[in-house]
């Protein structure tokens, strides 16, 4: 008997035919709750849409709001390997062929003929300013030619193995794009310089590979990034932009040993001593050329 009562109680909780209540509420009560939540969610959706709309209004297609307006642009090398180590055996073509292939691919868009077709011959040693006048966009903006032949012995045009076959390898250095950056104050041209990287060998004991690094040469000479390649206006405004490059060639490095190199940008308005970001204005890599002789 008591069991049946319990069962009926449960049934009546869901649907009580006497009071016409469903789960303890009348149809109109449920209706009101439903209406309340409907209104509530429409309100939330509206608020979200409005916020989005206002935010999008403040965005400009050509100047990203949250770009990396870093104080210091990053630097990178080519050929690029995962751990920034370039290691090969001079006599073993297969051990360095991938580096040559990578440089060929990287430099292909810099072919003189391609650059002549796409880009503008700019006046060197001054910024190539193409600002908008008020709301009138000065787009598309032109970009300056950076011809592969500027890299001379490291262009792959005269020495198609970039020196890898005779133990005098070329490394190409680029400075990451930063929209609007004007490197070098007062007309000073920014340049790259590479040297041995200091490394720790014990408590308060440091060493470097100065004597093993040997003489290096830069292309273009002095390792400069010409001012005419700046400022960069962004992918959308400046579709054909080619980043300027600096190549470094190791002329007399010691074989069969690791050589730790650090390259830095020298510009009077770019700091390179950020302890937290090791790619800020500098890049370190390890070179090792083995030889069986
Ligand atoms: C650039 O030149 C190299 C050899 O000079 C050639 O192999 C390559 O296909 C060229 N790339 C383009 C995009 O023209
Ligand atoms: C970009 O390069 C193409 C050829 O590849 C050229 O037709 C176009 O005019 C160039 N655009 C600008 C803005 O220089
Ligand atoms: C390289 O630097 C030296 C001294 O700073 C300067 O006299 C020379 O003109 C520069 N060469 C080039 C090609 O910029
Ligand atoms: C190359 O480096 C070696 C030492 O590593 C040195 O004895 C030699 O004089 C250097 N050669 C040139 C041309 O600088």
C-alpha cells in the first residue's frame, strides 16, 4: 500500500491531473520562465554583437591594432635548422646539400629579374616614406628592390654551393618585419655584426670561440640594412615587400670543432641586451664543419 502511494507521489510530481501542474508548475508558470530566459539570452547576444561591432569599427585594415610593436625586432638565420645548429662534413655532399637547397629556395624571390619586375628602384640611404594623406590611403605602396646579386659571393650566383663545399659557408641573416619601424636615428644605417658568443664553462668562468671563428666577410659590405627598406607598411599595404638581407661568410673557421656565433643588430635606437628574449635584435647559432682530412 505504502509502496503504491510513493509511486503515485512520483507520478504526480511530474504530472498532477488535479492541479494541472507539470513538475510542480502550471503551464503559464513554465511559460514565464521560458520567456524570461529567452529575453535574457537575446539580451546577452545583443550585448555581444554590439561590443564586437564597436571593436571592429575601431580597427583599421591597414594598421593592425595588436601588432608586435616591439621595441626590438627578432633576428633569424637561413638556412634555419631546428636548434640553430649547422653541422656537416665537408667531403660528404649529402650532409650539406639540404643547406644549399634551403638557400636556393629562400633566395629565389630575390632573383634580380623578379625584383626588377616587382619592385621599385629606390634612392638609397634614406627612408622610403609613403604615408597616407589623412583618410586617403596611399595604397598599394611600392617596395624597394633587393637584388640577390647584392649578396655577391653568398648570392649563389657565382658560387652555387655558397661555400659549403670548401668549408667557407655563408649564413643569411634577416631582421623580422615590424610595421612602422625606422631603425637607426639621425640617418645612421643599421648593420649586423657577428662575433663569438660567450658561454659558461663553470662557475663564473666563461669562454668563447674567438680564435676558432676566423675572419668573416659581410655582403653587402659593412653588413648594412639600407634605410630605403624602411618603414614597412604591412602585408596588405605593401604586397611586394622584400626584406633586406645580410650574408656573412666564414673565411677561415677551424674545422672539427663547435663554433658558437652571435649576430647582433647595431642601430642606435634598437637595444639588444634583452635578457628574456634571446631573439630580440640578435641571434645565436652553432657551426661545426667536420673534415676527414
Ligand atoms: C631564380 O634564379 C635561379 C637560378 O638563377 C632559378 O633556379 C630560379 O628558378 C629562379 N627563381 C625564380 C622565382 O625566378
Ligand atoms: C607587385 O608585383 C607585381 C608583379 O608580380 C606587379 O604587377 C605590381 O605592380 C607590384 N605592385 C606594386 C605595388 O609594386
Ligand atoms: C663601410 O664603413 C666604412 C666606415 O664606417 C665607410 O667608410 C664605408 O663607406 C662603408 N662602406 C659601405 C659600402 O657602406
Ligand atoms: C686561418 O686561421 C689559422 C688559425 O686558425 C691561422 O693560423 C691562419 O693564419 C689563418 N689564415 C688566414 C688567411 O687568416
